[in-house]
C-alpha cells in the first residue's frame, strides 16, 4: 500500500518545500520511495510557479537536500488525494481545516511538530522575513519531525 503525504505552509517556497526535500532524502535512504509519495503546497497562490526561496535552497543544499519543487496552492482535490496533510504552523492548520470543513477530506490533518521528538515546539516558524539562522532552525525542526513522521508511516511511531 502506498502512503501519500503533502506538506503545507503559507507560500510553498520555504518550509513545505524543505519538508518535502528532507523527507524525500529520508524516504530514499530507507528505500521506501515506491511506498511513500510526497508533495507540498501553500495556502496562498502568491508564489505559484516559483522555485523554493534561494535562501531556503542554499541552506538545505549545505545539508545535502536538493529542493526541486515548484510552488503551488493547496486545492480541494488534494484533500482527497493525500493520506496525511501535514501543516507547518497554526495558521496553516486553521486555513486547511477551513478548506476541509467546506469540501470534506479523506486524509488526516496533522501538525508537523507533533512528530518532533527533540524539539519542544508547536510550530515550524516562518523564516521568510528573518535572517539566515531562521532557515537553519527550520531545517533542524524538519529533520527531527521527518524522522518521527517516517516512523509513524512505517507503523513504528
Ligand atoms: P513559507 O514562507 O510559508 O514557509 O513558504 C513564506 C513565503 C512567503 C511569504 C511568507 C512566508 N510571503 O509573505 O510572501
């Protein structure tokens, strides 16, 4: 059985493309690329068609993650396509929950930080208007949560 996961943030140029890239790296390392399919999207379409933010890409690249996704907005169809809809912060969660309320879903809406085991945080902070350390911090949290999420999907978490 295949598990489909979509990561959701605001613009789909910083946090969710990075989550997708980190998770893809871990899925590939575990040899599970046929079993786990990943995507990402934003709750707004403002950056649709754009590559991930260059600061996010370069910070990720230094850790070995290649961010290739192109920004797109979360759609009604996504709600029924993915088994896990994983949001980065409370605002993304609330916006996605509203979309689900209007359109229904089949997937499970979850907060990314619920999968963290080493970071006691309730949100992945938006790095867009901050400095370089914000992008490093995002990756620290994402690496932690992706390990937890992978364990959950494998049935161990
Ligand atoms: P993301 O970051 O939600 O992690 O992709 C942001 C991207 C763009 C904006 C804000 C946050 N913006 O205001 O355009």
